[in-house]
C-alpha cells in the first residue's frame, strides 16, 4: 500500500472518530464540542496540507483539538 493511500485511510479514520464523538453531542459542553470540531477540522486540514500524510493528519487533529479547546473555554 502506498504511503499516500495510508494517509487517506488515516484521515478517514480520524474523521470517523470525530463523528462518533458527535453521537453524544447533546450531552457535551460547549468546550467539548469545540474540541471535537477543532480536531476534525485540523485533521482534514493536516491531511490536505501534507497530501494525505499520516503525521500531518494526526498532527493537524492534535493541534486543532487544542485550539478548539482553548477557544471553547472562553465561552
């Protein structure tokens, strides 16, 4: 399997995990919702920037989650 294909599967996996986290969306605080949203968007952005690279996808999700957490705490 090519590395680019593995990166696409990683991006889809992260997106699936983020969406699974949304199954209990109604019971989540605003900060938790911001974290999940940030991680999902960061993972997709990291995958796009690195051309589907696994490290870029995971790194983008991690950074997006931290940013979303910090933005959500101010509300």
